[in-house]
């Protein structure tokens, strides 16, 4: 099974090396995938820091096609609101939808995914 690595993991990985072992294992097993939304959150900051080698490496990761099913995203937001989760951003809902659409787990430090896990029936990788 592939693992969609969220922006929060990459930022922590680049900044401090935290989650280094877990992410390294996923990379070594060729399980890591990304999408354009996650890259759009990461690449601009890396460009400012002239991290071209890192940018090129990120572009080498297999990318999931980002086919946003807006009706499903709306339904996810509705389900979250119905269950008292009113601070879930659309980007997190799109990432959840993309992972579920591609039968991937999500690896994230963002607590929103923990809150959505049972409501949206998404699979998370333990941190």
C-alpha cells in the first residue's frame, strides 16, 4: 500500500530530522507518494531557500493524479461538521479524498487527520 506523506511530515523532516526513521523506511520501501497540492505547499518555500536538489528529489516521487471529487469533498465537510469538527480546511479534505480515492494511507502530523480518521474512514500511519 502506498503512503501519501502530508506537508507537515516533510516540513518536520527537512527542518529537524524528526520522523526521520519512519519516513526513511517508507522511502526505502518505495511506498511514498505525493500530489500536486502537497508539492504546491512545499516547493515555493524550498525555492526561496534555493533548495533545487531537494525540489528535484520531491518531483521524482510518484505523484497521485489529483482528481478532486468536489461532491465528495463537500460530503466530507458535511460529515465533519455534523460530528462537531468545524475547523477542517479544504486542503486537508482534498488530501483525505485523494488518499482514499487511491487506496493510500496518510502520514501526517496534522491532528485534523486523526480527528477525521473514523468519520471519513481514512487510514493513517502511526507517528
